RNA sequence: GCGAGGAUGGCGGAAUUGGCAGACGCGCUGGAUUUAGGAUCCAGUUCCGUUUAGGAAUGGGGGUUCAAAUCCCCCUCCUCGCACCA
């Protein structure tokens, strides 16, 4: 007798839909917001994507069974490069291609029986969604958090657009792997840096986030405490502010470096004989990629100017050097060769003086014999009034000195940069900004949203300019303020903007007056369990959606300032050791697999093969195991359905006690494992119980109850199959409507306890004891034991160590 | 270079306030049943040792302990993140 999955799975999916089993409660008493990251619709989804949805589904179903009113929605991150590149490749308009992909992917998800409330599905490329993405832009603009500036940006020659920092990997584009160059462009930015401190601080309250992700975010934010110091230029009327974390080395400054892109350089070299060489150097430097600049030997060029060291009046030369980053601090660095590795190299190359101002605690440094900079703490020397101070105290003392003299003082810098959101691409939400000849930058009034993305466009393939710029009917409008001729912004927004707030739209997906009502937000927020992705999102989406949450909180639209209390990161599914992807040709199609083996088998393969957080290889062996599991259960249930017992047995006979204990232990184990995402060991426990049920006498109330309990426990993992078994044993409706099974605490301990007897830590024997166990009984039985006696011959017992109920170790 | 995580049978993986290493599955071996087996059932399966007795074993080396996969020190390799951040 073999289980036929195809009809059964369809039947239950229809049933769930008809009975609205997964429709979210309107008035939740005990809310639980369970969310999986939404997806890019690039082609049909494949098994590689499905781990996310299956793991999330098992958890959501478990929570439903525990009596929570679960919100479990899904949607599509439908704008952006992945969808657009795929459309261009196929030569199909992105809208058609995207919507087609969504349709077939929805089918795949439904065929897996994922418990989504499909009524709340969102698609970020549709106007009723991106209207609110544009609204978010305006909100940030109003709050001074969106601004435009000319900046060097990452330009991908393949995708013909700018990229955010985290979209550049080793100087290559994250989508097409073309080399990324620097271009100076006028672009929109979100001022995420203004939230740097709060983003950092908020991590401490996220107890339910994996430490790993929080560490990555901390590093990415990159807070460093230090001191600003003002340096006057000797030859010109210019003052520079320079950031340093080591003000204690101020007396060791022997030069100054400035980033090639720095706007003050022109002033420094104007009218100077150094102008030509400096300009040539800058030209060369800005041509290089970041990688090239990093890999070569540090170099620079003298500007002809000097700065005056404010502590001792010394004049030191200013160099332009391409290892200095414009974006960090003020784009200038004070060169202290004795105590900074980079400055040391630079000084040796150009024969600049090396001045030791920090000595190690118990030795003295000689500049001539140094082979490396000394960067550790130590004692300040050659430092005027500060000499003799321990360097840590020196940092404070020097900082205070500058603060008092109004020449600088305490300063904090972050590695985090503002978020560049303009994209010169067609497939995105248009930026709701108008450029009026008279009024300048004008935000589109809210009541004119959405700014519709024109469907008709001659050429959406990017060629270095925004495709929308060529659509006259879109570009040319009247200024909303004064009515004179104006133009729209031809750029679209980074998709990360769409995904920064999507979790809010689910709460009120059809609201056309607000992105989400305050009431719904208050009802459902925060996300109780967020599941998805790997840590690759740690510096992208997971920071951005925290940022948006804080902005919306500040603006009073929501009452939480962190979006998700718990975050679970998953490991990828691999096939032949590599990430599944259609370009690598190693995908397992959902549709085909479900047709052949069934959704429940797919689900079981995913949960049993490895712990969810670890990478797993998709293997045929796993499929065989899962199929065998299902058939074995099916056989047992159909053969014994007449003896099913639906209530916990009132009395348990002596010889049924063992199996009853096993049942209770399994309920406890599976419940605990579900709560902590150890789904693989939950399945192992079910296997154990199944084997146990097979080997016990196949009748009697306890056996019958065991099968009943088993079906319950199986249902989050293999919901179609479990509901089918549920009806086979004569029950009505779906298990989803049933409360999660409790267990009897009095039956968790085994009747027989095995005590391990060790001699000098080596296992020599076991004794089995039923009933109460005291140390004395154990000792008595141990010394009577034949094997133990043999080992104890001619030996003297020195010590006995007894661990109650576990071990007796005899030391001889 | 810095930061995080990891290394356990033929394979995926269990086991963490230190207490029987290898749960469960796959594979393999033997048996039963079957016209048949890539179905099913039963038994076995870390390695060495013919069996027994025993010994060895959780990447390698040292240590703490009655007792270490688990704690400490050193080393090797792998994965991920950051990477001139002044």
C-alpha cells in the first residue's frame, strides 16, 4: 500500500483555501507576526529558494497550533536589477516578465502548501505599492533625511548604473561582475549616518538576533572615538580639521596627507609651481579602482604647502596621497610615521623624518633602527607638557587641551556612509521630485502620488543615461508649485528602498489612504520572527529596514523603533557543492519535484537534511529517506486505524508504560525543537517514535494513542499528509484547527535507569535499576558486578565519584 | 591583517551547566518474504582485534580533571564578513 501524494496534496490545499484556514484574524488576541524575507521574481523559484519558505512555514504552522493569531504573508520584491536584467536578457518588457515570473512562482509556492495569507500578497512594482515607496521618499525629504549631492559614485559599466557600496564586491558589480569605476554624479542620498549611533545602540536590545549579524552590523557602522584637530596652512589662509584616534601622537606628526578628491586641493596649489604635477597625480589616482589604489605601494605628491602643528608650531609638508579616503573623517590624515604602519611606509619612501613620541612600557624606540611603526599604547615622550603620560591618559589630556584652546576636541566618526539611492535604470520606483526652472527642487505633492512609471518606453535597456530621461511625456511637466515648465527626476530608486518598509504594507495591504493604519501597525508590530537570507543581508536590507523603522517611529507612524525582535538566518541549499542557480544549471525545479515526489517529501528533505542555519546539499538520498518515512507512517496508520485512541489513556498497564513514556518524551522533544528551530532533530525523534510503534504490540490503547500523537506532531512538517491521515482515522476538518498536543510530565522519565560504571574513567559495566536509586544501592550493585570484580582484582579503591542517576566512577 | 564560525564513521548529521561519542537518516552486510525488487520486514554496521578479553578514536599537539567532542594554551585547514577607516 503506497501513499499517492498528488491527489491528496491538491485536495488539502483546496480545502485550506476554501475554509480560509490561513486568513489572518481581524482582531487578534494573541498576535504573532511571522515573516520570511520576500523574493526577487527572477524566473520561477526553485528548491534553492524554498528552504526559506519551508522553514518559515513549519514555524508559522506550529505557532498557529499553539493558539497564536498568526500573520504569515508573502510578496515580491519586484523592482530592480535582478528582475530587469532577466527581462532584458529575454527581450521581454520588465513588467510582463516580472508579472509572469510572479504568477508561476506563486503556483510553485502554493504547490508546496505554504501557509500564506495570499490575500495580503504585495508586489512592489505595482502602483498601489510604489506609491507608498515614493511617499516614504517624501517623508525622508521632509525630515531632512533625503538630499542631493555631487559625489563620486560606484558606476557599473555592465548594468549602466550606480551602485551602493554594499553592491560592490572586490571592485566588481554584485549582479553582472563588471568592473566598477568611479564617476562624479549628482545623486540622491538618504542620511542614514544621522542614525548611526541609534542603529548601533539598538543592536543591544535585539536579544533575538544572531550575534554574528549584530557583529557584522557593528563593524559596518564602524564607530570610532577620537579627536578633531585644527591645522592652519602656513602659506594660505586655510584651516583644516583633521580627525585622529591617536591625539597622543600629535608631537610625532611629520607630514600631512590629503585625499586626491579633496575640494581644497585647488586652493592649495593655485599659483604654485607644484600645480601641474599635483594635477597629474590626481588624474592618475582617480582613474584607478579602489582595488588598484589599495594594492600598490603607498605614494603621494608634495603640494608645496605646509601646515602648522598647533602644539609646537612646527611646519610639516602637505602631500596629496591616494591612500587617504575622502569619505572618512575630513578626507585628511596627520602623518605619524613612528606610530602608524601606513605613515611609516610613506615616510620611508619619501625620506620624511620619523619622530618617536610613544615608547613601549619598558623599552625605548630608536627611529633609525625601527622596521615597523609602534602602534601599541605606551608612554608619551618628546611631547612637551604631556611627556611621561601613559598614552591612554594622553589621548584624553590632548583632546581636552584642544577643546579648551578651541582648536578641536572630542569627535566621533563612523565608517557607515550615507545611502545612495538614485539608479539610472528603468525598472524602479520613480523618484518623486520635480526640477523647476524657477523654484528649483520641488517634491511632488502627496496627492499627486504615485508618479507612474510609464509603461511605454522605446528603449529600457540602460545606456549610461536614465532611460526615463528619453520619455518626453514623463519628463516634461508643469511645476506643482508655480506652474512653469519643469522636469521630473529621470532616476528610479534602489530596490532596497522598496524592501525597507514592505513588512509594514502586509499589515494593511489594501489601504489606499495610508501605507498602513496606525491601528494595524500597533496591532501587529513588531515582527515576532523574521526568517531568511544569509548574513549577506546584514549590511544591506537588515540595516536599511532598521533605519526606516526608526524614521517612521520618530515621525509617529509606528510605535516600535526596531522592526523585528527575533531574526533567524538560514544556510543555503547547495547542489553539487554550489549555490543553486539557473545560470549554473544545477537547479531542482519545484513544480517537477512536487509532481514526482510530493510537497511533503520536499519539505521533509529540507528539514531533515541539516540544521536550518547550516548549508545543506540537496541529495537524492535525502529524498529516498523522506519517501520511506512517509510510506512507513502510511502503512502503520492504515493498518492500525481501527485501534486509534484519540484521548490520553486513563490507565496505563505496566507493559505499556515504556511506550507511553516514549510518546510523551517525543511530544516534549518535538515541541522544544520546533521552538528553537532544531527541525532536523525533531524529525529524528519522530523516526524514533515511529520505529518504536512498529516494534511494540500493535494494539492496545497506548499504541493507539501513540499513532494519534504522531499524526499531530507530524503536521507542521508534512501538513497535507498529516491532514490526510487525520481524516483516515475518522477525524473531521484540518489539524490546523487543533490545539498543539501537550504531554504528561509524570511520564517523561524512563522506568529503568542505566547507570554507567567506570573504573578510572573507563566504562567497564552498566547496571540497570528500576525504581528509586540511591548511591548506596548503586555502589552495592556495582561491586557485585562480575565485570567490575574482575577489573578490581588486586587493586585498591582510592575514591568513588557518583553522579546521581548517571555514573559511578571507581578510582583505583 | 582584523573579526566571526567551523573540522565528529563510507556520507548527512546527533550529543554542550564536562558524565556511556556516533541518536536519526542514507549507504553497506546478512537473513526473511516475493514471479521480480531500486518494495517491505528483521538483524548487524566507528576502527584494530577471527570470537572473547581488550585497545584506539571527535583536524594535530600539549594541559586541567576521577571524567574532555565539550574547558584552557599552541598549531593546521576550511567557510563567511570587513579590509588603507587615520
